[in-house]
């Protein structure tokens, strides 16, 4: 009943993932997922020497081209950490390279990742820690030299354990400012299902943020499981699709050569049937 797609997947081409493209394709055939968006990590910070510019573009491209013969719905993406901070390295890396889409993330804020307790301990209050995260997201989307925004509200994936007071309403100003920029720059917004298997136990961003995005006029959503291993791949997609369906979303986006392509959310929405 749904056109299942998963546009946030890491494979052995990422420094921290173990599943192979081939194993993903096998699972996609089994679970009827029509499009797979590979979003291998591209990082420029120096917090982990093993992650620094780890993505081997030529090797990755050859692997995708080869695998596409088996699975035409393969989409060659990349997940870039903080391109707004490492602009020079980012521009240089992208020279002469072609991706179907570039997704951008805030993974590091002053040397800490906003999912671990270590991050929260650096701030006087959880409120400060969340505000700092939203500030960095605002800077990222304002830079906007990419196609898609990954896991907005990532801070709450683990933060929920520590900070029950977070609600969209409480951070409406900060979140709406980010959403407005996303919409004005025609960036696509990810509904990330990884929160369902982490302490947040909900989509990232949560339903209230998705509603706000729609109310502000946004209509370019894509869905991803953010899986680094096969057992997590496609996890929560059904719940993500059901949520969007309930919120009245009719189309989601996939990408081809840096362009959004719209497909119906439900596979029974094809006219004439
Ligand atoms: Zn990420
Ligand atoms: Zn990711």
C-alpha cells in the first residue's frame, strides 16, 4: 500500500558501517523497498582520524554503477557533516564529482556529538544544549549548498532520556526559523526513523515538527532509517509512512542528479486505477 523508499543508508563505503550494498539490495527485494538512497559519510573534522574524508568516490561510484544493474532504484547520495564549517574542503572534494543528492548534517558541535551525555554536560542547562544545537542547524541550512537536511532535532534522539521538557512548542521559534529557511531554499527534509530504535522512541523530527513544516508550506519530505547495519535497515519505515499518511502527505521525494523527483506516498494513488 506504500511506495517504500529508504533514503538514509550507510554501507561499507562509510567509515562506521558494516552492511554491503549487495546485502541491502537482497533485503530490499524481500521487503519490497523500491528505492535505496545510499548516504555514505563524508566528514572533514579531526575528531576521528579514521573518518576524515574517508569516502573513496571512485570506488563508491564503481560499486553503485555495478549494483544498479541488479537494482535500478539505487540512488547515489552522500551525508556531509557540517559543510558550512568546512566549506573549502567541501568545495574541493565536490569538484568534478556527481551525486544524486547531497544530504547535510550537524554531527559535531565544538568537538562533541549532540547524542552523547558528554555533549549535554558542556552546557549549564539542557535548554542551553538544545538551543546551541538549533543554532548550529540554523547555520547549516542558511548555508544551504546541498539538497537535503538529515535528522533535524537529532539532539532529542538521546536527549529525551535527560530532558523530558523538550516539545516543539517550547522551541517553536528556533525550529520554525530553521524550517522557513529549509522551505525557502527548496531543501528536502528527512523524516528519520532512527529515533524509533533509540530513547526518543519517535520519529526525528517528531510529528509536531513535521506538522509545522507542512503548515509553513513545506512539501519535500523523504524517509530514511539511518541504518549502519542490515538489522536496522528499513526499521520504522512503515511507521514513518503511516505518520505522513495520517498528516495528509501525498507525495514524497527521491533524487536523481541533484533534482527532487516526486513519487506518490501510497502505491494505490496512481490515477486511473
Ligand atoms: Zn547523520
Ligand atoms: Zn547517517
